[in-house]
C-alpha cells in the first residue's frame, strides 16, 4: 500500500484513491489523489502535468479539476510540512484538459510581462520539485492533487 502523506500547511492528505485510509483525515483537511507532477514552459506561459498511477485516483483528479477549474489555480511547494513557496496563477487564464492518466493544466497570457511572470513561477515550482518538495495543486484554494516529480 502506498504511503499516506499529510501536508499540514495546506491541510491536504495525499493518497492513491484506491487506498482509503482506515483512520479519517485530521480536522480541517481533505483527501486528494497523489500524483506525479511535472511543470514545463510553453509559448505563452506554463503547463502543469499531473499524472496518476491508479485508475481511481486519476478519475478523482479529473472530476475535481472539472468541477473546480474555473477558479484561481495555485501551487504550494512544501518540504517537511513547511510551505516554502506558493505560486498563484492570477495573471492568466488557466484551462484544464483530461489526459489518459490525469490532467494537463495550462496557464497562459497574451501579455509578454504576465507570461514572463508565469514562466518564472514555473521555474520556481520545477526547482522545488527537483529539490524533493511535495507540491499541492489547488483551484480557488481547494486542493485537487499533490505529489512529487
């Protein structure tokens, strides 16, 4: 059974959806699918690729994203339960597309300066993931998934 992980700073418990914890989550926390997160620059901004190994976790992630993707997208990068940075994609339009094993969140702007800020956030998240951080992806402050690279 995969490890159940609690990230206190955003109150999200990450788990593969097929492995339901026997003890309920702590107060003020939510259960979200655990996934592999990759970030990459694109022409007008950045892409976040969230991929799940488990079919049920993938479906949970896709359903959460479908219902929440019209809100502000943000990513919190944590290590040892401490939030090291949080990137808010408020200066752009974020869209979410389902993939075979998860979702692809694209955050873009037609404005060159906004695009540069989005890409700087992308670089920051990529460095945090490379350093072993756990990242939690949220829409309107609600976690939809968390994981590592």
